[in-house]
C-alpha cells in the first residue's frame, strides 16, 4: 500500500503555486534576443507531459524565429488583403504580428479518425501549451498565448500550416510567443473560482 503524502505542506507546493499564480502574459520582450534552442526544447519536453488520455501523442510543435516570422506574417496579410473592406492598419498588424517576439512556437493538435480521440487531442495540446507557459515563467522568460487568423481563419490557417510543414489535418491550437523580458507584464485581476460541491 502506498502511503498518501498529498498535502499543501509538500515541499513542491509553494514553488509550483507561486509560479502558476505569478504567470502573466508579457509582451515586453527583447526583440533581438531569441530564446536558445536548449531552453525551447526543455519547455517542449515539459509540454508533452500534459495529460493525454488515449496516449495518442497529438503534440506538434514548429519553432520559428528570424526571417521566418516575416514570411509567415506576409502569408497571413497577403491572403487577407485579397478580401474586400480590409483596413490597412489591420493588414499591417497581421504582417508584423510574429515580430512581437523573437521566438514563436506554433502548437498544433494531430487529427485522429476516432472522433472522441480527435476531440480529446485538442485539449491535451491546450494543456501542453499551459505547461510551456508555466515553464517559461519558472525560467524567468516572458511568454504569451496568441491566436489570430493563422489559427482561426480556415483559408489562412491552411496556408500557414503548409508553410510550417504541418499536416493539412493538424489543428493549430496556439501560437506561444517567447522572449527575454525587458519590462513587467501588465496588471491583471485574478477571478475567483466558481465552485459547486455535490456530495449526495
């Protein structure tokens, strides 16, 4: 029989709780200092420990930096520019969006023929993204979860996935921006959890 040691006095609890509570999206990064590959790979090794009920290993990562960020942003902006009533200010934001951080990780979920596994894969990958964000906070990095048309617009996402080398059936769940902080994150009110207890 394994003796339970689950308690808030466990030696790991203070550090883990403090890291999670202090994590904030922080866009204030040094644009000229990419995160080194060793650190990125350590974060991705944390990502794949996320719960994955059917052990389908749906985690797909593409790390891009340097001119690749310009190329991906141009793909998004050029497609949107072909549509009517697109404001130039909006198109420019899309063109430079990936330049907001020196290192960007596209996080995608692999498709599965089984609809239940396909459904659960996406949420396993979302948990993986959170692992990256918590790991980045623990490492003293600035990080932010981003979306945008490259993830949410079917036509744009198809082109972005092709440029990233992802499968057409993969689904982008997040773009995580990573960098070394040059300023603190903005203030944020933490909501209180909405909880119900059912005991009968």
